């Protein structure tokens, strides 16, 4: 694996981790009935942005439909 490929893999892993962390934070706020807070809405924006990036990885064949590396 080239240095560049390793950097792409590291980026992908970081984005996936951030996406899952964001989902966990959102679930916690949802359980506390805090879906109308600024924090929740900010997390929702982050989730959508990260989801878009992961969708692009899928579009270009770097992830399968389950979101796993190919």
C-alpha cells in the first residue's frame, strides 16, 4: 500500500468513527427528549455531511453497500 492509499484509508476510518460517534450522541439526546436543542441540530448537520462523504465512497466503489471496505 502506498503512502497515499494509507492516508485515504486513515481518512475513511476517521470519517466512519466520527459518523458512529455522532449517531451515538444523537441517540443519547433523543432518549433525553432533546431533539429540538441546538446541539442536536448541529449533530444532525454533521451526520448528514458525514453520510454524504460515505455515500461518495460507496459511489466510487471504495465501500460496499453495507459500508465496509472493499
